[in-house]
C-alpha cells in the first residue's frame, strides 16, 4: 500500500491501537446457534498483525458496545490487556484508558465502523474505518481501508504502524532467518 505522508506521520506517533469488535475484528454479522449461543469469526491474519504490533511496543485495547465471552477469549489469546465490553457509550472508557496509560490522544489510533465510534474517532491521532464502514464515519476519518471489517483491515493498520515506526523489518528478519 502507498500511504500519504500525512498518514505515515500520524502512524509514526502511535503508542496505542484501540479496536472496536463488530464490523472491525468481525464481519459485522452476529451468528447464533440453535441453542442461542453467539458465534463470531475472527480473521487470523488480523490476529497475527496484532501480535506483531504488540511485540513492536505498541499497546492494544478493545472497546466494544456488546459483551461477549468470545471477545474476552480472543483478547486473552492475543494478550490484549485492555478490554472494555458492554459500553455503548465508549468515550468514558477511552478517557479512563488514556489517563491510565498517561498518553495523549495523538498517540492513539482507533479503528471503528459505526456512528457510536465517532466520539473516539474524532479525538484520536489516527482514525480508521473499514471499507464497509458507515458513510457518516467514512467522511470523518483519516483513512478508509480498502479491506472490509473482519477481513484484513486490522492487519493492514498494524503493518502501516510498524512500517511507519521502522519495526516491520524485525519481524521479516525473524521469519526469514536461516534462509
């Protein structure tokens, strides 16, 4: 991907990536089994991007309006320490997290897809929405990814941040070692 210089500059400052779940980490659909259990699908490449980004020194968080044991399990698997679930008004959780980590808003990136994400999207240093994000959101963010939610948007942004911070090559060197 080729990004604007302004976007690369914003990404180079990021210390925390915050993610919404439905429509960002998932394809925005809810699946229920016959017994009423909720099911979600997660894109494994997004997960690996988050693992590499965390290893690069960028912290990760999830703030989501819904509450799900599946999301808690995914966050645990990916070692995401900051998880806020069941918060339809996401702004107080965002503000609490900023204070806890003692970082400024320009050091935060947020990926959200719907209007309930706007209060955070409009305050962070780097705001992103997937290709299938709501039009009201697309018109207000720094970047609209060509990837849909649950299908690579998170991986793309993780790579963008790592490349802008010159940490991407360490991962490539690791995987290409001994070749």
